[in-house]
């Protein structure tokens, strides 16, 4: 039995504690939400050490959390949640990641798969043609630097005011797609230069657009509230982030914080955890720049939503009212935000880092759209392209335990290199097509890296999230058309 | 002193990492290790056999340490890929010390008809980043 395993305390079937005694410097314990089966894989990687490293960051509250899809990241684990006191805590760009506000949105259509099946190849082609991957190619917009500053400060609102979307899209987006406190002056010119050609582009890697079909409904009431009415109904998933702009913001501030740490007497076990006090000039500047990148990502997903609506209209020749494509919700899963939470019975303002984790606020929370007040915030968990994706809701348990957070995806188990060794992209696509899933991708290689076998079975991850109570299953969709950059 | 060893002999290897890709690059001197790290990164991105060295850029970086230089070197190349669409394949690091790096890099503007992106690299990270001056090797985890 290795050190990691013997040091873990099983709290119940889905919660394992990493005690402070696991490693010198831990200020709080770690908690992993997982099952006994998945725990074995977590231990094989360096995840436990990474959760413990995060527990050493100044001002961390309660616990360093790992969500059910946790896997080995760089610095923070992916699937990590850490809350820092805003008075004496730090903010860490590595706790947000390079792809700031990588996130996902779900749109519900009024179409049934059986009725649309014959249009599927042309629909997938239309989506592939109209939404550029942006890798080696530019988006269709030409922005000047003033426009760029507006994108950074206004997010989705900028896009909708320019005619790219519907006014009601805003209220169905986390933070209405516009973080307050975003000041474009804190974003470097280099970041803006990277952002200009890429606005309205998908990106590659694990980013995708998926036409899904509702396959199971677990909670009729919540599903109906979200406009998800029946098995066979088509939905659209869009998974993307802040592109090169966000990567540059992260680079700029990781570097500046790594240099500033000595000044503040902060030492971290891994340089990628570089951080600065939230109330320092470095901390405040990063928060504002990161909010700008988050707004860029929301504007980006909003633009792609507009392009997708046009592509549907073109491919199946129906009007907006017949197609639907109403925004169910849009959530960030790489972000840090200032939120109010109870710690030891006292309300505190905290900076919640969610790195590959989704906000999961409960019913009646003031920060969720009024229409979802009765059911809780929609939680969107995309799976891999050969299996399922889930729609869940936030819960009071999440609020009490994990600072209102849950998982964000299936979680990788195989490296990209290992995934490519086992299956070629061409074979994987043929296999998907035999299952009735149409795929259009920029390269076979990028598809092979994302093959189902590279991921945990999302059903297992969701089961842990559901049974531990940190979110609640509403519906499941399966892919019928996938676009990859 | 930089050797005259041909740049066709690429010295790097990829290291398994669950979500990302690790890269270790070697050379007869630190200049070569940095060149090979850049070549390795662009080999992950695309098939470099299809890339011709038709455009070049002079790159000059000032930082406080070799580690910062490595991080910034790779990320600067990614910046040129995002903004100008250049896929670099030939690197000549003429100067490197603990304060600065100068290089001439050449490659080709991405042409979707001839090039494909195998794996998009988002950024070089500081996680497990190492510059070993005595062994003339560098290690970096790339966020992909």
C-alpha cells in the first residue's frame, strides 16, 4: 500500500480526506469526491500531491477540494476548488488555468432527431463551415482596438448589442456574460493582439460543438423548466474558452506573480502555483485582467451561438421560432470569482478558484436566473464525443460543502500520447459514424486524442456527483453530430 | 560555444502527462536545447516536414532567469503563431545567458490546404519546468 493510499481517510462512500499530516505546509486538509474504483487511478497519478500543494496556499479556507472528475494538471489539479479569504488570502493564475473561462453552453432546440435525421450531414457541414476553428485561420470579425476593449469589459452584452444573439441570452449566462470589475487597461497589448483574430473561433484540443439528443430525463420538473421536454429532442453544446487572449493573460500574470512572491514572503511548492495577495496590486490587476478574459470567452461563445443559429437556419430551412436554439445556460469552468460563503457559521467574502470545476448554486440563490430559482442553477457537464453529456442542477449540499461547486467533465485517464497509440483518429471516426455520430474535424490526430477511452466513464463521475449530493441529475444527452477544431 | 551540429538531428522526447504533454529537449549546448525544445513543440502542433522556412523573425527576450527565458521563449513563439499564423521549424539561438536570449526563427504561414494542426498547444507552463545547464537539457509541460 503506498503512502498516498494509507494516508487517506474514507469519510463515506464518496468522500476521502487527505489529512494535514500528509505533507508539511498544508494549512487545511484535502477532500476528494470520488468512488473507490476511481480513487485507484487518482492515486496512481500525482493528484493527491497536487491537492495537498493547493492546501498550502495562504488564506485557503476549510479544505482543498477535488471534484469527482479530478485528474493530474499542472500546478492545481484539474477538478480543483480552493477558496481564499479576500483579506489575507492569495489569488493564483494557475488556479484558473491558461484557458480562462473555458466553459460550456447548452441550447435547446424545438427539433426532434427523427424528423431532422436526413438533414444531419448538411447540418454538421454547415456548422463546420460557419464556425472557424481559428487554428491557423481567423474569425470572421475584424475588430479595432476600441472594439476589443469593449469585448473585454462588456463580454456577451457587446456581442448581443452588435446583433450577435438575443437579449434573453444574457440572463441565461453565468454573470450575464459580463464580469463587473473588468478593466481592459490591465490586459497587455500582446494579449489583445492574440484575441483580435480569434474572436468567434472554436479552438482545437478538447473544444467542440456537439449536436446532442436527449437520451434520458431523470428530473421531469427541472428538465421542463430548462426547456428540455422529451427524449429525442435535439440540443446544441458549445465548449470553448478565451483562446490566445486568455493564455497570454495567464502567462503575463504567472510571470509577474512568480517575481512578486518574494516581496510578499510567499513560498509555493510548485512555481505554477505562483500567487499574490488578493489585496496587492499584482492580485488586483490579475483579477481585473482575468475578468476581461472571462468576458472575451463569453463574447466568443455568444458569437458562435449566433453563427450556429444561422447554420441551422441555412441547413434545414426553418425559421427561428421553429428551430428554437434557446440558451438554457452558459457556465465557466476555469475561473476565480469573489463570492459570499459561510465558513464556521460566519459569512465571508472569498475568492473561489474553480479549475476544471463548475459553479453549482442551489435553488433560490440570488445569483442564479429567476427562472431557475425553484430548481437550482443548471450545471452542464460535457462528456467525451462517443458517450454522454449531462445536465444537472446545483444543490444546498454543494453550497455547504464545496463552496457551491461540482465537476466539469468526464476527466481524462489517458494521456494524449497513449490515446493516439491505441486508436487512430480515422478508425475512431468510422466507429462513431457506425453509431450514427457524424464528425467533422480539423485533423484525425486531434480526434484520436479525444477518443472515449482517454476519459473516465462520465456515468461514474456523474454518479459520484449525484450520490454525494453536490449536484443533481436532470437529463442526459448523447451526441449525434460533432465539430472539432 | 555553439557547435555546428546539424539542426536535422532533433533531440527531444515527449513525456506522458494525463491532460497535457511533457517535452524534454537536449543539445550539445544550452542554445541547442532551447532550439530543440521549440522544434519539439512545433512537431507536436503539426507535421514539420510540410513546413518550409520561408519567413523569419528575430526574437529577443530579456528575463531574470533561464527558467523564465524558457517559459517566455516558447510562449513568444506561440504568440507569433496566434497573431501571424507562423509555424516555425528552424531555430537559431545565437545568444543565451541568464538575462537574455536572441534567436532567428524561420517557418511558414499556416496554409490550411497543406498544413493540419495535430495538437493545438495553449501554453508552456512552469509545472516541472527545468533548465539543466550542466547537462544542456530542458524540460517543460505544455498545456494542450
